[in-house]
């Protein structure tokens, strides 16, 4: 198999929209992983910077069907990936060298236990509340670093008996992953996974 991300036009357009929304958050990197004809595209909304960082890691993820099977696992720059997709080019995924800390630890592939479902309307309310809590914690005219710290403090909170966090609720809404169906929440190995209609959000 080749280390090439080759998408059909619909998958390409969907991924461009995802990257547009994700560009507002995170560190501008995207992890691409595949072993077959489906690629998993993951990018951080916020992420731990290392062992001394006790803040949350919140990752948004979506599966994209490719035109053919491939095997790869690498990290690319979000702007470059988006430009290539817009231009209609296939993407050669580099070997996983020098990946950021958030991409060095993968969520489990199996063993996920269902912890609850959360109505889409409730998720929206929780996201709105999280945004209000961030604003309340900020001083006047905060810098970007201060805002990020306030967001991370709020997003780490568990806000539902299922284990859903405020960061997951915020990401589900910001990334437009919600549909009419409830969000399914599962847990494995210290990770919480919130699966919406159009993508999922992982947190630990």
C-alpha cells in the first residue's frame, strides 16, 4: 500500500470544511492515519504540551473514505493540507517523524464502554454554558495566551453524568458534528469519546 491520501470529490469537500473550522483552534497540525480504504483525520482543539501540562487534550476526528487502500500514519501542516485538497491534489503522507506531543499517544482502538447518551439540544446548552464560563473568567482585554488558559480550565470539566466534558461539548458545536440524534459517549483507557452525526471528539 502507498502513503497517499486520495479522496473522492465529496470526501475532499467535507474535509476542507472540517479544516476551515479546525483552523480556529489547535496548533495547525493534522494527523492522517489509515490501514485500508478509510483514513482517520485528527486535529487538536486543545492539547497537552507535555508531562508538566495538566490541562486537557481535546481532539476532533472524522473518517474519510479514500479511492483505494493505503497505509500511513503521519502529521502534516493544516494549511498545506487544506491547500492541496482545494487544488484537487492527492496528499503524500510523510513518515511519522517529529510529531507533536498530542499525536504521539493514540486513543485505544478497542475496549470502548458505553457510558451514556446526551441529547443534541443538551450538548448545545452545555457548549453555550462553557463559553459563558470562559468569558466570566477573563479579565478585560485578555491576550490570546490568557484566553487559551481560561478555555483549557473550563474545557477540562466533566459536565454530564456520561462523562462528557465541556471541551467536548464546545468542540461538537464548533465543528458542527451534531445532528438530531443524541451524542453517544464511550470511555476507554482514560479517554472519553463523544460521537456525533458528522464526527467525534476525544478527550483525556
